[in-house]
């Protein structure tokens, strides 16, 4: 089984009934979590136990992408059921940001941190992380297994490195915070997500990281201006076969 489960789709803060950025990527029995923003952990626990998480990737230290890493730490520390540490791949600032919420429990008691950017073998995946422009150090990622490539932009702005990460990907998961003609070097718009998906030759595009209250089908329509493959607006509990 190879599939991506959408756990959270909101940027900045979660709307009612939703969560901030988070995904569960499963391949060949291996479970990898991409980002853990506000309110993501309960949705993750609806899919597996904390002890069944095999690895975590966090793109950057903004809490809408990492806050529930603290909650996962507590579930692993106090819930039991796991031997050894969970590999954690993230820019160095993530540890300090999340540790500030855990003054008495050390994240390193349950996580084995590895810095991004960098390249690693993670279960069945080759993980390649590259710096992408954002307000804080941020790593986009490319995850490759035999016959499968998934790229994730996180919450970053446009950059040639994004095209390299997404080149020929079976699925590009792209933040699409902005709508309309707005341009920001630190964020992607829906139209830009479509442009990068097209130029990179990605086979499918999943838009995510929506500003709370945004009309998501408008984002899809704007991305369609440049990209003519399948475009989906991410929604909580959506499951994509890969």
C-alpha cells in the first residue's frame, strides 16, 4: 500500500474542524509524517498509534507546521509502546522552537534529530531536502522510493530549487497561500504552484496551506491557468493512492 493521507491543510491557524499543515505518507508498511501543525496529532492518531510512526519530517519552525511535534513527544514519552527513537528530519531551529514548549521533557528522549537540508535513506525512501525561501530557514523535500516520487514545498516561496525537488514527481504537494495577483518572495500563490508544477513536469498537483476562510476552488482555478494535469485542493482526511 502506498498512499498519502491529508491530516491538516490550513496555514497560520486552523479553521474550525480542520488542522494546520500535516500529511501521513505510507509506503510498504513505513509511516512518515510530513509536518505536524496545530491540531494535527488527533487526526494522525486516527490513522495509527504514536508508536507506529516511523519517521517525521518538519519543514520549518513556524508553529502551524511544528506545534504538534510537542504533542507527539508527549504521546511517545508517556504512552509507551515504542522502543528506540523516532528519526526526525528538520532545520535546526525546529528543535529549539518546540523544546520551548517542553521545559521538563527533552525532545531527544524520543526523537533522533537529523538536520535539513541534507540527503538521507529513510525506510524505503531517499529523502532530499533543499533550502527554499521563507521567513525562517525552511527545507522543501523530495521523497523517492522505487516507482514513486513525492515532492513537498512546505510553506516556501518560488525558487529554482523547488523545480529540482518537483522534477518529474508523481505528486507535488504545494503550499498555495496566496490568491490573485499577490506576489511574495516567501510564499507561493496558487497560480505560481501551477506554474512550478508545469515547468517541473509533475504528474499531479495537490494544493494545500490555505489561508483560513479562503475559497479553495478559486485556488484550483488559478493553478489551472498554467498546469493542465490533475489538480486537487487538499482536505482533511483525504486519502490519495500513490
